[in-house]
């Protein structure tokens, strides 16, 4: 009887040697199990799950809010006009624009946007900020227009900044006399 028990115990121990613990064996996964010896396909990855984002991760199964979206700036230095398109991204762009006057008229619009903010910053020829205006979708007006503060004529800079912006935005800047 002792021989049978010892033999059964030996067989059980030998069977345990070949047993491999199953789990996620990828250290990059959020549920990585360092004790797992055999991958069972249960790995979970966090990351951007939107294929429209520039940092889309096809392995990600849980969206962690890290998606980055492209922003397209179409800005004309010759006319001072432009438009911006984005699917939820953030970014900025600056151009130089010649203003023969000391004041400029501006208009900006985010009527077709669904979220985010659009900021228009204009500096005169000596770098003085003559306009700093932000439109945020769902907060206040969707458009604005008027005149800049007086500045120095010459080469001005127009900077556009968008934050978490989804949709289209437009702006115009023109030299103004008697604004």
C-alpha cells in the first residue's frame, strides 16, 4: 500500500512540473502577470483606440484619453485670412502679415465647431499685443469681430491657437483706417 501511495504521489509531482501557469505574458500590457508562463490571450492594452488619431494604437482595447488629432492650418500671409480644421486636436501656427496701417479689423468664427477653443493673437510691428481673443464652443458667442488696439504699422504677426478643437474655424484680418 505504501508503494502505491508513493507511486501516486510521485506521478502527481511529476505532472505538476509540466504544468504552466496561464495569463498575460506581455510586460507592456496593463494586466501583465510575471508569474504566467503561457500566454492565454487575455492581455489588455491601454491607449488611443480612435483610428482617426495620429497616435492610434491598434492593440489598445481600453481608450485612455491620450488620442492626438491632427490640426490643419490654412493661413495666408498675403491676405491675413485663414481657416483651421481639426478632429479634436490642439496646436498653433504663426504667420507674418504686412499692415500698412496702425489698426486692423478682424473677424473670427467657430459656428461649425462642435467643441474646443480658438484663439486669435495679433502683434504689431514692434511685438505689442494688439488683439488677444478666444472663442470657446458652448461658452459665449461663436463669432467675434471688431478692431485691434492701435499699434505700429509694418510686419505684424498673426498667431492661431486651438485647444481640443473639433470642427472648422475661420478668421480675417484687414488693414483699417478710422476703425
